[in-house]
C-alpha cells in the first residue's frame, strides 16, 4: 500500500495527543490481526511481548474473515493518516501502513495465491527487485569464481577443492559451545562500550538439530532472548563471530531490546511489541544483523581474535589469513544465492537443479545445498533481507559517519527508530 496523500478539501486539525491516540487505537488493531494470522502459520509471529490479554483473546478465524478485517482496517488507516501531521507520528504512521499492507499480501498467500519472487519482495518487504539484488551480473560472478579458483590450493573441481580447504577450519562439535560463548562474550563486551543496554538484559543458548536455518534468535521480551545454534551442518571458525553478532550483539537481540525499551515501554507504541516475520521490518532486522560484525570489529580485528582466541579454543590451525581472503570473495556469491532462490520460487528450476547451482555457483557442499534449498522453499523472497538489507543499512549508517563512534550512534538511532526499506535511502 503506497503512502496515502491527504484528500483534497478541508481536514479537521486535531492535537498531537489526539493524533497519537488514533495511532494507538490502530496499533491494537494491527497487533490483533497479526496475532490472528499467526493462527494459520506458526512461523508468522516471530516475537510477541505485548499485552497477554490480546494473545489470550486471539482465536482461529477463516482467512476470508481476516481479509475483510484487513480491508476495513485499510480504509480506517487512510482516514487516520490524513489527520496525522507531526513528523514523528507521520513516520510512525508510515511504518504501520507498510506493515498493514504486508499482512494483506500474506493473507492472499495463505489462501494459496503464490506470488513471483519480485512481487513478494516488493509487497512483503517493501523492496523493489532490481538487477542489483542478484549481484553485478554473470561476468562478475564468473570473475569471482576465477579469483577464488586462483587462491584455493589443490587441484580438481573448485567446489570440492574449496570445501576441502575449508574443512581444516571446521570447529569440532564438542568445541562449539566454548567457541560460540567466547564469540558472544566478545561481541557483547564491545557493544556495551558503545550502547547503554538495560542492566537486566540477558540471553540463553541452546544447541539444536533438524532446522532449515543455521541459528535463530527467539526474543522473549523483558530484554531476554533464546539463541539457538543448529548443529546439523559443521560450522567454520568464521561463522562464530558472525552468528554471535548477528543473533546477539549488536544484532537481533539488541534490536529487540532497543525497540522494547524505547518504543514499547517508553512510548507505548505497541505495534513494535510484535514481529511478523514476513513483513517489511525484516529488511531492517536482517540487514542490521548482517552489518553488525563489520560495526564491532574491523577485518584485521576479526582475524586477530579468531587467530589468538577462537582457533586455540577449537584446537585448529591453518592459514587463516588466506582463508579470510577467500571468504571475502565467497561472501559476494550470496547475491547468486538470491538468483537461485528467484529461479526456484518462480518455478524456472526444480529443487535438484537449484541444489546443483548452489554447489557449482556458490561453492556449497551438497548437504548444505540441500538445507539451503529447503530454506528457499520455505521462506522464498525473504533471502533478499540479508545481503540487500545489509547494503542498505551500511549505506545509511556510513553516509554521515566520520568515525566508528559516529557509526555506532547512527546504528543505535536506526534500531531505536526503525525505517521502512523505502525510507532507508541516503
């Protein structure tokens, strides 16, 4: 739903307090509808820490009824937005508008109406699909593979050779807990130097299996998270700082803590007490979490910490500097993953073909390719929130930052007052 301009003619001017009350009333309507959608898809409500009574009063309703509620709510929101004039509340209203629009789209998907990858990216995540979502083109993709091929030692097919090279940096499962705990502690200590988080904020870590994702943050409210690390696939040493910063500090955990503290508790903006996974806020959530590691540590600092702390904990040795030089190139292959997901979503290829594309074009081992394809099938266009979202967050944070302190200030401001993807422009 595009932002609605005021209708022509006179509109009664109301006080900022009255404007906020109108938005508060609609926020309740939004939360209740999102909770109702969650009755049809257990993954839809990723986190909720609003009034318990609203959750208790939620009951299963046919999708057709929910669509009617959505339609009438859209008309009501249009009228409200015509009365909102203060800058802060206009931004708040625009957030509600985009989130409300995405609910309508997701309800049609639940009815069985499959959208194209491009349509989903735009309607669910407020992100128009352009060629940049898939990287810099086929020629650049081939150049990346050629450069990786030049750096990776050994002979034979590149994918097999890369994964053989990578195997020396795989953390043994019996060392995973110690390595991940050290990475989380490092990320947390650095974040605490730059942000004042609630004294009681906390998290717990669980090690799980049989998931399509590598790690997940389940935010429980009251500044507490459950972070789960999937043990299905072996993880390289480089993934531990990435996941510690992405799921924890200053990634998902901090994002939710700041929203709860600054928007839900302080302002009573209860629309932020619920996180519908398939909605525009995921663009910022995943983008900021992906950007988190580059905010807390430079490439040189990451290399030093892994070499001096994590590698000994894991009992590993190897040419870590060369490994990271290769990984910088491999990271750019994630845009090719977007392309594979788009081809799979739009039924241009089947699952077996998509798996082979990931093996050959993104250098996945076969088991990881199978897991990733399952993630694509389940989440479809959601994948653009990671790398494209990271690019947008990085550009916004760094546009007016002269040093690391400035970056932290802008990053915290963005997480404390989230912007839609279409507003996250520099």
